[in-house]
C-alpha cells in the first residue's frame, strides 16, 4: 500500500475549519457547515476504528496520547 495522504494536510484543513468557527466575523450559517463536515469525518473515523484490528503497542501508544492530552489541559 502506498500512502497517498498527509496527516499534516488533513490536520491543517481541520484546523482551518476550527479557525473559521472561532472567528467572530463569520456567521453561524457558514460555520455550522464547517462543524457538520467535522462531525461527518468523525463518524467515518469512528466506524473505521471500530472495524480495525488491534495492533501490538497500540494500547501503550493510546495511553501516551491520553497523557499528553491531559497534560495540555492541565497546562492551560
């Protein structure tokens, strides 16, 4: 399998939606579309992850990600 996507590009596009939703000059009409797109992506990702196998080291990696997320919240 050849990887034909970039996590960085996908993340940048999602952050652009986030930025638009936080922009007080944008209307809810526009930003609601951004949020719906993010929900649609979340639903697809949830389905894919639910149907994916579990890999060696996955639990440890997920625990590390959870710790990093907690640390970011505490650091605010």
